[in-house]
């Protein structure tokens, strides 16, 4: 699952970098609009999201992606 997180002071450099990268991509390729429902602003910071994910999906990985996105990866136990 890919989601977004609310900016926090602790991760401000990451959010600034992601925002700049998104701006460059939008200028170079044009802004892409989709029809998916958007819940903005995101409800959780990265730390809050990691805490929620670890309780609901033990063993899941939360990784930051480019453009301010976050990837949650979980494999069901065998």
C-alpha cells in the first residue's frame, strides 16, 4: 500500500526534498490528475504511521518513497 504522511519537524528535510522533486516532475511532465478519492491532509506523521502499522501488521515494513509517499509492505505468515 502506498500512502502519504503529515509533515513533521523531525522529517522536515525529507518533506522539503520530496516537495521540490514533485515540483520539478510536474514542470517537466505536466501535473497528472487522477479520479481517486483524496484524504488531505494525511492524518498521521511518519512516526505515528509506523506505530499504527506495527500494531495492526506485525513485521510490516514502512519505507519512504519519492514525492512524499510511503510504502507499507507486509507478508502474511505462512
